[in-house]
C-alpha cells in the first residue's frame, strides 16, 4: 500500500497527525502535510486508513 498526500488540497487541519503521528509531519510553516512513511507496515495500516478517512480536505490517499 502506498500513502500519498496532495499538498495543494491540504488545508493544515492536522487531523492526520492526530490519527497517525508516526506517518505524517507538516512543513516548516505548518501549512502542508508531508508523508513521512510512504509505505506503511501492516501494523500502521489501520492508522493510515483512519487518517485518510478523517482528512477534512480529502488530501490523503492510500492505494495498492
């Protein structure tokens, strides 16, 4: 599974950090998400899915 983020859609809500702080970070300004782990492990997949689901800007995706 591949975890990606579209910084153009990100609005800086940082919900992804609440769901999966080990998978995401934000740029120096705190405006745009940065994916720290583009290929989450099996153990990280539930939190990755939650981050994608709860992103209010739909800026995250998880694909096969």
